[in-house]
């Protein structure tokens, strides 16, 4: 029998573009959590297509480093940074003011990438832990989305929003109850606001990443995935959904139907398409970019391993 290829082919090389050069020339794109990880990868693809890019995050040092990196992307427009805690609506408004001052216009595209997460049995979640994840992942996304929408509605201008989701918004996320609930809310906002704001020319879509190696994965998430073994949850992540740490791709690749993990630029290409003029009849949709991993099922269900055991926790004692 002829040898068949193993898994999905690799993507085009870094530096390739999925859309025509200059697609975003004269447009401003605001990316939250854009200083590191998948947010930075998304920002790079918008920059490559000519966008003025504003990256927002809570830590100045990563933002400064990311600005220098994005400035060097061929074709990039102006790149600026804004320190922002998206849980603070007043600071969110200031970031939009600063972006408008830098480019002379309200951002045309908003990418809601910032999120928070860590694995934890539901019974161990403290009120503060719950609030921290939900406030950043859902409430912060809402504050950014609301500010973007209000400004475009007042100006009578079109706009496009891409909100990063997670596949456990559909399936539930054992070990990630706080994040799964928040991401379900993000998905619902996509579907609700697409109808509310479509008549005014504002589109909103969701984008769900699978396993993408990048540097922005916390140790507890990485350890939780490693302990969980084959079939581990496909959507936990600190910024933009599931992620594998650099160097971990080989182990995780065998757990994907694609037999490989994703390249961050592949997520960037998906984001630039969803926000582009070529997707103007797409709104209210959530695109999953994970090599079909979230749809994977075994012929025979594996044994159930309680979340506490997967995370190496002892018995709950109250």
C-alpha cells in the first residue's frame, strides 16, 4: 500500500501572509494581551498586513519588548503600547483615547485576547480566584467590547471584533470551571452582539485556539496538562485558550488528530481573515482552529480519573 502522510501538513513559512499585502493599511487594530504569547502572534500578522497596531497589557516590560519586535515586522504600520487592566472601565476608555490620539481614529478592529486561567478543582476555588478569572476573561472582554461598540455607534462607523474563546464553552471544562464559565459568556456575547450591532455595521466573531506552543503558558497549566495525560483538556490557557509550552509539542502532537500542534501564525492568519473585508458577511460565528481536537472521541471511553487526581491533589477536606 502506498505510504500515506501522517497528520496535517505544516503551514506556509513564517512571514507568509494569508491576505493581500496592505489589507489593513490605514486601519488601527487594538489587541489586548498583545505583549506576549498568542496575542503577540496575532498582532504580528495584522502588522504584516500594514495595520497600525496597539497592544494592551498589564505589564510594561513585555509590552515594550513586543513593540520592538512588531516594529521589525515587514510592512508594519505604527506600533504602540498601552498599559491597561481591562477590569477597570475608566482605564479601558483611556486606552481607546490613546489609540485614537496615536492614529487619529478609533481602532477599526478589536481583538479580545486577554484572559486569566489556572487549573483547579471546582470545590477548591476561592471567591477571589473565581472573581480574578471571570473579571478578566469575561467582564474585561465586555468592557473592551462595550467601549469599542459605543464609539463606533456614536460615530456611525463600521468595525470588527474578534474575541478569543475556548472549546470548553461548548463542552464544559472539568478542572477549569471558572474559565469555562467565563468563556461560555464570551461566546454568548459574540452571538448576542452580532445581532444587536449588525444593523450598524459592527461585526463580532469568536476564535478558539487549540494547542499552540508559545512562551506565555504558566507552570501550573503545563503541569496539569502533563499529569492529565492523553485526552487532556484542549482549551486551558493563560491568554488565548489552550497552549503547549515550547519544547512540549512532540508529546502533545500525538494527542491531536492533526498529529501536530498549531503554529502561532496560523491563529494570526485566522484572526486577520475574520476581521477583514473578505469576511464581511461572517458575524456571530466562532471559528475553531485546533486540528479537530475538540471533536475527538475514543471508540471506547477511557476510565474516568477525577480532576483532583489529575491535578495531583489529595482528598478534599473542606
